[in-house]
């Protein structure tokens, strides 16, 4: 019986070493916002991207702060979503 416990423990430890997803937040610059309703369109587009859990869009600052699961999506998918909605964007900090 102790042998079984050792096998289970070893399996659990091996799984712990695997890469895991991380929640990440980025700021996208969206320079083409030209009206107060633009942020709604951009937010809806970003929230449709699988893995995005939050999107805060500011017309005044012309940016979008996006929180997402980096195992499910990436910055390229986020910028594609805003571009597809008619609002090209780019990573604000260049990282």
C-alpha cells in the first residue's frame, strides 16, 4: 500500500513541474477612438476573445487594459480583435 502512495505522490510532483497558465494584464493603445461610444465596441470585441476575463477601455486615454489567461490567448489575438472591430491597436509598453 505504501508503494501506491509513493507512486501517486510522484505523479503529483511531476505534474507540479509543468508550465501553468498565468493571468496577464497588458495595456493596448487604441489611437483611432474618435467618439465616446467607441470604447463599448472595443470592449465587446476584446471580451469575445477566449481567455479574456476583463477589459477596461478609456476614451480619454485612448487605451484598453486587458486581463487574460496567457495559455488561452496572446497580445496578437487581442490586437486582431480590436483591428477586426475597426480600431487598430498596439501594445502600449512595447513588451
